[in-house]
C-alpha cells in the first residue's frame, strides 16, 4: 500500500531558530501534498496545499513567509517553520495524494516544541 | 463552505459495549466521507471510507453508512475493545481538490 514517511517525529528547538520537516512518499509519486496543523484537543487544520513544481497555496490566516513549503519533486515536500516561537509549538502532519488513485495518505506527524 | 460536525467527547465505554459516534456534514457537492483514527502518539490512519450515497464503509469491526438524506456518516462498532481507545475524526473530501475537511475529533476511552 501507499506509504508516506515524515521526519522528524519529534523536534525541540530554541525560539528564533528555523525547523525543517520532511514528508516523503515512499512508493508512489505524489502530485499533491497537504500540510496540516493540529492544536491540542482540536482538529486538524489545513495549512497549505502544494503541487509538485509550483508554489504552495496557503489557507486563509496562514503566514506563507513563516511556513515555507517546498515541493520540488514528486516524492518530497518540506515545511520549514522560520523564526519559530513558542506559539508555533504544535503537531504538524502531511498527507500525500496522487491524481490517479492514491489519495490522502498521511505521514505519522511531527511534534514541534519551541522553547 | 463545507464542514463536518461530530459529537464531542470524551466517550467512555466499558469493553464489549456498543459504540456510536455521530457525524454530520454540509457540502455543496457530493463529497467522499471518511473516518480516521489517531492512536496515542501516532499520526492519522484511514479507518474506513464511503464515496457515494448508501455506501457502507467497514474495517476492523467498525462501520459507517453514507446517508445523503440525513447528511450523516455515523461510526458504529458492536463491541469495543480497550485497544480501540483513540481519537476518531470524521472528514469529507472535495472530489475536485482532494482537500480534507475534518471534524473536531472524538476521544474514545474504553475501560476493561
């Protein structure tokens, strides 16, 4: 079956630094990847949609300069949280989708803690 | 816009009890409907799905039927186990964009 690998699973960083999270589709080519954020005891909120080779589309209220998304290949998308602050601490999860059948396979998520 | 409403938790049940988690949706088109499960410390896993009206999704003893007339997709299981303790998310997917819209999640705690 379709497998999506997300790395790292947990990261602790200092306030003001940047953190990169990777999302890889291991056995299929993902034309679209989605990035979600989950606040404690709340649902997942879609942050942005990235299509391979084009700029990401951000949802309303998501700062594109703070959450940089790159989808340079059909198997890899990255989310970089720039100049992280404690309020950016959250659970970030990606999902990958292929136009012709494999849809919305999730990675295992990244727990980001900014101290 | 499209939205999903599911019952608030936590839901606490004894082992072998019957489970129902309600989910209703609003959508302009004909979405696909999903239930995802998130076990403690893990990411989301697809539990079951239904792509058209009257379809029944089922997996691991869980079932949900796509009811267009009531815009519902309630999750049921006849006999829960301690290992079913998790957060369950109802979601819909826009067919054109593949975007998932999630409900707020329902925490299920099954006690031995």
